[in-house]
C-alpha cells in the first residue's frame, strides 16, 4: 500500500509539473516582450514570478499585418496622456470616430505595420493639451485659438482648433523602445457653437474654408516647434501632421482629412499635400453635392438593402450609412440601424438576418461595420473585413 501511495504521489507531481510547463508556454505565446523580434517569435522562457513578469514595457502579439503591435506597461495597455481633451464639447460623435480611424489609416501609409509598434501619444500631456486648445489670453499664453474679442456675431473670433491627437511609432532596441516617428492629427472646426451667456441658447458661427486652412497651417507650424522642445523628441524625428475638417454638429456623418505635411528635421514644415477624402451619408439626397460623389449603383444598392431589412422587421426607426472615399475609391462603410427592439430573441434574429442579406446588397472588397442601436444604446454589431464577404455577429449583453 505504501508503494502504491508513493507511486501515486510521484505521478501527481509529474502531472502538476507538466501542466505548469504547458500553461507557462501558452501565456508566453500570447504576450511578446520588447526583446522579441519583429516576426513575433517569443523570447526564451525565463524564471520570473507573476508580479515580475508584469513590470516594465511589453508589446502585444498580432495575427496579421493589417494592424500594429501595441505597447503594454506594467501589465496594462498604455493609454494616451491627452486622451479625450477637446477645445469644447464634441456634439457630433461621428467626428470622433472618423477622425481617429482616418488618422490611423493615414499613419499606416507612412509607418508600416510590419516594422513599427504603435504607442498611444505619450509626449503631449493633458495639461498641455488643455492650454494649447484654449484661447490665448493673459492667463494662457500657450493658447492656439485666438483671443476672445467680446463679439457675438460673425465678427467674433471663433474656436478653430478642436482636437489634437498624437500617435507614436516605435522600434525595438534591445529591451527598450525607440521613438521613430510621430503623427499628429489636428481637427479643425468648420462651424463653432457658442453661447452669449452661460447656460443660454446655443448659436453657431460658420468658418470659411480659407480661414480654416490658413489658421490650421499656422497652428501646425507652431505645434511642430513646440514638439521639438519636448524632452525625448530628437531634432531628426519625423513629425507628420494631418489636417481634418470636422463635420457640423447636425451632420449624420463625420468630417474628412484634407491635407498633410511632414517635418523630417528641425521645426519647419515642407509643402502641404492635399488629400481628397470625404464622407458621404447614405442614402444620398437628390440635387446635393453628395449625389455627385456616390455612384448611383452604391446608392440604389443601399436603398434596396434598407427596404429589405425594413420589410423583414418593420418597426425600424431609420437606416443610414457613412461611405468613406479616397478620391473616387470607396474605402469603407458604416451602417447605423436604429430600432425599437427590446427582446433578446428579436435582436438576435434580426442581426443574423442582416448577416445573411447584407452580402447581396452591400459592396464587397471594403471593410463594413453595421451597428444596431436603440434609444437604450447599441444592441448588436456586425463587421466584415475587406477580403471577406462573411459578417461576424456580436450581440451585446448576451453570454
């Protein structure tokens, strides 16, 4: 009996050791340290405690070259220091989505996802962003927006610059990350909303295209000069600046990028390059500029898609789309479906029906996201990549 117990104990120990080795290898494959090479091979295993393994800088793994590896610090995703800082409250949420996604797409054209690591902005602090986005005044000499001239009509000095977004691009050097470039997105207002008195009515002031462009270029030059003075940014670190025109508050689509520039060294920018980006709301209205931008085939296909799902579930509030274009080339589509559903089975049935019918109507070869929303919030969403026609369905709040 003692021999049997002894043998059983030995077997149990062996099984336990094997399990620990297996899971140790499993987790090491799902988190790459900065000492790993760019082909995502994991570094040799080291004997560290769980608390030690979470200290320092690491980078995430990735499944393909369409996305960046990102930075983890002390076991947590490294977030932007100035995340969410704006000159005034953002009333059009479409602006934020198209600004951030468009800026990342711009960055991918200049910093390869296979070579560089993406890091959320770490050089501009929240306090600096607040000061820079504020009006210039005796108390805020760093304000980039013009002084308040006290007027409440078209002669008033509007808020031109709404948001600054920073993206950092890194490479590995031993156990450290080295800054190899910065991309800055500057979101410029096309319309400024203001109040004549606190808690009073909202008024709007349109900003001309010429003023937006000239003010944006002047601010971009000043921002690059300030970035060159920030500790950790070398004189020869490339700084790209992408200019974005915000859509008006009542628009059903976000804005678009219109030009970019780069400072490869020093604090001066070169010549500006125009960008022919635009976002168009579907279905398009007759006799509008959007009608000239969208092919009749895409618009009619979207209308047929909308009619199809409305006939399946008639209690829909609206179906709208945002088509993103680079020149005449469709880059992507976001569809918003507003519903009155409350039943979990209705939501699931509806989402699955859309997944089946969407490939028959919506374009192929571009990424598409379909959001199903009610007054209580988003209920489900469907996504497909550019190289697939199959939609992945996610039902929120389900198990």
